[in-house]
C-alpha cells in the first residue's frame, strides 16, 4: 500500500481499533536502548526522529575512548528486508545518520540498528520503535491575530496524517506569566482582550493512539502579539456614537427647514368668491361690471375734487 493511500486508510475507525490492539499486544518500544542492544559496542542513547513523510534521522552517543578510525552505519529492518545508510555526520561524542527514503507508513514496528565497525568487526546496538510516535512535523504557518482570535494554517508538506493537534503557549506581556492549552482546531479565542499576550503555536500529527510518555511536537512558531482592545473599543464606540448623534441632529434641522420653506412656497391661492361678494353670483365673474355696479362713476368731475377744510 502506498504512503498516500495509507494516510487516508489510517483514519478508518476499524483500522484504528486494530492498530491499538496490535500495539497493546506487542507493547510500545521507546528509543532508549535499555535492555535492547548489545552493550559491547560504544553506542548508547540511540534516538530516531521521523519527518517529511519518508525521512528519518537517528543519532547516538559514543564513548570518548572510541578509536578515531571507527566507522558507523545505520540500518533498519522492514519485513524480511534490511536497508543500510552510511553515517558521515560526526560530532564530538555523537554520530548522526540520515535516511531520505524511509518507505514505511509509520504504524508498524521497525527495528533500527546502529552498527559500529572497529578493526572490521561489526557490533550493533538496536531498538524497536513505532515511527508514528516519533514523527515530527514543521511548525504551523501564517499565525496571525484576526479580531478577537488568533488563527493559523496547518503545517505545510506531506505527513503521515492529514489531521493535526495543536498546542498554544500564551504569555502575558505585562506579568510574564504563561500557560499552555491543547486545541483541535487552528484557532484560539482571546477571552480577555484587556490584556496583551504573546502567542506561539506548535503541532503534531493526530495518530489516534493512546501513547505513553511525551509526544513529538513540532518546534514553536514565531510569536505574535495580541494588543489590548478595551481602550480602543471604548474610543471607537464613543466616536461612532457622537457621529450618529450629530447626523441625527443635522437631519432633524434639515427636516424642519425644509418644512418651513415648503410652507412659504406652497401658500394657497385665495378664492375670489370670498374676496369679491357677488362677482360670480350676480355677474358671472365679469369683474368690470362688478366694479361699475359697486362703484358708480360720477358725472360731474368736480365731485372728485379734494376739498381741504380748515378749522
């Protein structure tokens, strides 16, 4: 079965129960060599780390008295096959070896051996481990503050599982007190926005197994800072409220002025029937006839001469 197919099949509930039963029956193996290797070699503290789907790094310590011409090789057994890799990376008292094509889905035990060659005599130190329990992913990416939440994206690349668990470390910027919280989703709600926090996130694959001991987490992501929100929110609320009040007052003033202007412009036209009695009833609206009838002209112009009477 291919690695890609296994990543999907591994999430079947029936297969998960089967894996738990197999591992429970066989027991877990740690990467410590206690009681598992040939103690005649100078190798001790053999540990292995798996990452990027099919990469494996193993390292171990060696005695200071080891001959400088000693050579080391790393091997692992998968079924009836054995794979080897030369070890070229050496540090004082430590050897590191790398496999870049570790073709294993992670849920089967693997026997890994570090082989020491002194005077062409091989001596090995071996451990049995379950790779999925020592699989390390890259840190979560795109960690950022989004309103009242901190959000991020899952680790990039291909991994043994399509699902991840997260752990977030929250540090109070003022008091320096910190706490950690386990999460299943790539987000964290900021409960107390009156404080400023420094936030970091790390991840591990969800392997659906009850594993003992420490879990293999990724490195921490870069930290992001959540700013205090209380003062800003109050100021913004006050500004918005003031703008709304001013807008309402202006609308009210405009409405009153508009109504007053309409009253001035829309005066009713006077009804001539009320102003000129008898104009329509007696003269059918003939204004000149109505004038002549109500204000007869004098035949003698002298009657129109103004006379000033002195006391």
